């Protein structure tokens, strides 16, 4: 942006070339810039394994699988034992209790 204001002030070719060189050397890559590998035709850029060769797990894979397995197990057990707090089920149970009380009082 400052280049636009300085440009009319620069008259010599040497000054222009220095300015252009310094402009070309600026790199605007952040710390998260990732350069992509060119595709090689295989899924996830992995070449097929040779016969009898096993794939090695990466460092994050055991933690990921154990974590998701544990979370799934906790969710299944928690949903199985969750309290029955449905309003219609409560009303039905309460109505059955009151009807049983009324029938017991009439039977006496």
C-alpha cells in the first residue's frame, strides 16, 4: 500500500529495481500454510502395500479409536439406563395406580 504513495517519488532505475526486489522477497505464508503434494493417483496419496506387508498405525490412530469406542460405549449404556421421564408414560402409570385404588375401594 505504501508502494503506491512512494512510486511517483522514485525516479531512478536503481531505486525501482531495489524496490521490486524487496517486494518480490516478501513471503506471506503463515505458520499454518501447508504445501500440497501433487496427486499420484492413489487414495490419500498412499501407494498400495506389497504382498505380505502390513500397514503401520500412525501415532494418533490408537488414541482416536479407543476414544471413540469409549464414548460410544458410554453413550449406549447411558441411553439404556436413562430415566423414563416421558409425560405420557407417567400419566399412564398414575392412572393405573388410581384405577387400582378405586377398584380396591369398591371391592371392600
